[in-house]
């Protein structure tokens, strides 16, 4: 295939690294950017630089923030007896959108996945453990991890590891998602929905 | 929904403008970038800046290039009796990949689409006309536009407008794509394939 001018192929290479973006999509993005005013290129470039310069993780819960502590950790109205353990910062936005939770968070930074090098030391399990030891106000640990195989492994590991601390350990309910039809529910979900009926 | 730190929401906004990218995908891209080494942010930012600073359009055919003339226009081995009219620069890469064409190009910069303001003056039809008037070596004009309604409109318009110049005007063959099954071919394509059988 014909070679593109270097500035085009460099940006194609950079965009191609984004999740789910192949060379064709990356090229489409680049051609789109070429058709925009040059100031738009600057806007995206500055946003990238600022992301690197201004975003840190909260020193307490490891959520992305611009300050030392994130909005949630600094909010005096949050229920400090609850801690919700999530895989990534983005899950916090999803949970907050439900308005069903008012406690604190802890971002693991991944699920256990030894094949990809995500051992207990690679995600923030030690930090969670230390935080629980130090903070006796936490009564309940909600393991809000995805019900995938890696999520389940992480839930099992954490349940065992945190049990000696004597706090209540819960996980998100499993069941039929809203709008689902019984016909297309998988057996495990339907089984759980039956078992945990109320 | 909970507000993200400004550097995150700024980059989400910038990524959301890319074609086919909504806020959820943009956020996924941003979280991906946050997990990469900070140098990767700089690499993408620099690629964006360089795109704006180093890419121009060829003064003859309007393809994207770093110089005054693009590779094709500068290549003495190209067949200067053929000119292939395409919608966008990206189509040139696709045509070059076939190795079926050795002539020159002309990038229109869009198809006619009066509803979106793409009138004959908004795309490079005048420049094509002038180039053909000046360059008597061009014998054949290949209208390599997509067989969509806007592409067909543009082909019809160009065929009429360029007819007085007395050059051969052709368009890409229509027919069944390789690997297609008759069963799923639409009627127009199948009708064309029958009409232009050989």
C-alpha cells in the first residue's frame, strides 16, 4: 500500500493504539482532523498534554482527580461506613449515575488476571487492606466488580483475604437486567435470579 | 451524571468530535490514555501538531502532501494522459493499492450535496476544469466516485460540464463485488452486472 506523508502515518499510528481502533478507523479519524480548522488540532493536542500534567489519582481511593483527594473523598456528606471496590475509575461515574450509593470508593485498577500479569500485587489490594486496617469506621465492603470470570476470581480472592478483618462483605446482586426477556437469559443469570428472588 | 475532572472532560469533548465516536467511546479512549505512560500522550499531541504544520495539499491535484507537489504528480513514470477524479485523498490510497492505475489524480474534496452546502463551487470542479483546459495531454477523465446518490449526482454534473472539452469521460464499472452471492445482490447492482456483462 502507498505510503502516506509522515505526519499522517504518525497520527494514524497514534490513533491505532486506542482500544478498538484499527488502521482504517485511525486513518478515517486523521482525514477528519485534516478537514477541520487547524485550531481543532491544537485543542485536542492541548487536551492530551493537560491530561498528563493535571490528572493524578486520589491518594485515598485512587480515583482520577486534579487534587490530592477526589471529590468523593472530600465530600463530608458521604457515608464513611461503606466502601465500594471497583475495577476502574470509570465505574465510579456509572455507579454515581444511579444515585443508589452514597459511600466511599476504592479503585483496584484491574481484576486479577495472572495470565496478563495482574497478580494480587499488580492491583491495589494491599492498599485496600491497609486502608481497612487503619479506618475502623468502614462497616461494609461492597465488591462492585463485573460478573465476568476475572471479576469473579477477584471477588473470591478479596472475600477470602478480607474475611479476617470482620467487616460485612457484599457483592452486587445478579439477576435479569431490566428489559430482558426470559427466553434469551443465559442459564447462570436465570438460575441466580431464581435463587435470589424476593 | 457526575462531572469528571476538567482535563478528562476536555479530552472526552475533543475525541467525541471524531467521526462515529460518542461520549462513551471517547471516555473509553481517555481512560485508555490515562493508563499509558505519559510519553504516549506527548506522542499523540505532537503528531496532531505536526499534522497541522506539515500537511498541505498538492498544488496540482489537491492530494495531501508535505511538499508543493505530491508523490504522484512528481513521479515521471505516471501516465499523464489519464486523470482520475476522486472524492477525497484517502480514495487515492485505496486505488493505488489495486496496482490497476498508473495515471494522475484530482481530489474534488467531496461530492455535490446542495443540502449540506456542497455546491459545484464548494468542491474543486473549477480547478479540474482549468487544469483540463491548460493540460492538453490528458486524454481520459475517470470519474472514480462512489455509486451513491451524491456520487451519481456528481458524476452526472461532471459528465455534462466536461463534455465540451472533448476528452473521453469514463466511470468505474458497476457489478457484483468479489465474493458476493447473487441471492443478496440488490436489483440495481444485479441489473448493471447483467447489462455490462462481458
